[in-house]
C-alpha cells in the first residue's frame, strides 16, 4: 500500500496532502540512475584493475611461459652464435690457411646473407616483438650456417685437390744455383740501374750467362709469352692456379708457348739481356692473389735450412738491381 505523506500548512492551519511535482520526480529518478552508473563504473574499474578474470589469468600465465621460453631460446641462440663464430674463425684462420686459400671477409658473408629474400618471408610469420626478434636471430644464424656449409664444400674440394695445390705452389729457383751465388738483387726497394733512384723491385734478379736454362718453378699453364715494353723484355708468365702466378723476364729466347701445360722443373726459356736490363739475368716474380710477394720464401723444395738462411741474407742486401 502506497504511503501518503501530509504536511502542516501554516497559512491554512491544517494538514494537507504532500504532492511531488513531476519535474522533481524526474530529476530524482535521473540522479539515482546516474549515481548507479557511476558507482557501477567505479566497481568495474576496480575489478578490472586489481582482479583478473579467468581468461586474463590464463593469458598472463601464457605470457609468463612465453617470456621464460624466449629467455631459454635466446640463451641457446647466443650459444649457437658463439659456436658459429668459432667455426668461421677456424675456417679463415686454420682450414683455409692450410690450403693457401684467401680467408672469407666478413663483408662477403654479410653481403651473401642480405641477398637472401627468405628472411623477409619468414619475418611475416609473427607480429609481436618477441617473435620478430627470435625470427631475425634464427634466420641470421641459419644463413650463416648455410654460407659456412658452402665454405666447407669448397674446403672439401681443396682437400681433393691438395696434390694439385702442392704442385702449383712455386718452390724451386728458376735457374740452377747450387753455389747460391746467382742472386744479384732481392725483393723490395732497390737502386734503379738506369734512373739511379730507389724504386720498388718486385722480384729477384738471378745473374747467369746468356743461354742458361730457365725452369718453371711449379706446375701451371703458360699465360703469356712475348716481348713487353714494361721493361721485362722477352718474358713468360705462368698461371699456376690457386691464386699463384710467376713471371720470368729478360729472356734470350723462349721454349714455352701460350696455353702449354708445364711441370715444375721444365725448361721454359733461356737467360738473356732484353728489355731494361744492364746484364744477362733472369728477373723472377711470384704473385699471389694478384699481388707480388717475396719469391725468397718459395724455395723450400731445393734448399736446406742453412742454405735458405744464407740466400735470405744475400737477397736482403740493399744493392742495385739489374733492371
């Protein structure tokens, strides 16, 4: 039963029925609803902020597990990268050194890795930072492994060609020098016999009578035969493979011809005095990887340690060259 309220009217001096205007009633209802909504929002905010729902608890647990798994994977990837670094160092410092091969520069490895388009494809697999980071590391590692595998295939070929490599390395003197008295000028800066100033001398000068045989110092293919205006006169160039080439200058005449396969110790020409030369001699150069190197370190096949020590001192003398 609805309660009826009365109030005492001082003007009429009697009790009258209390009637609430519709506007006031509407305001009261609106105020109640607004207060309820605000209270509900506050309760929901507190609940969402400090109390996890079952789904949120599951997601939080999965996130914690993922972080833990990521940490373990990251540690494992770091270990693999350290092992990969060690393999690359061995590849460059040990394996390729054994076979006289040039080490692979890091820039070449990086360039080869950047050329792989598979990285972009795999990186699209995940959108989170954790997945992207792990994907990038694993792709980097897999590409390094693939490149290293390719390098080991090359080294395996080098192992098969070890005998050819040994035969291709210059290892004897280009002219007969039993008494070790034919080296007239060594590798390095020497006084030029014509211009009388110090100039780089990129080989060794072996004095010998005109017509003395000149021998190929390693197996190879004759690359050039003929006269050159560069100062070497009649000269022969032999490509031995594996990055090695030798040059024999100032010849009197040739025996080798372009394209001919020659063996170590085979006569390729005869000592002469052609080109920029002040006397009969053989100018001999060894090139490795396109750069001239001191030939004195490539006579290990026909010298004893004592003889090598003596010839090393003779070649080091800072005298005048013959060309």
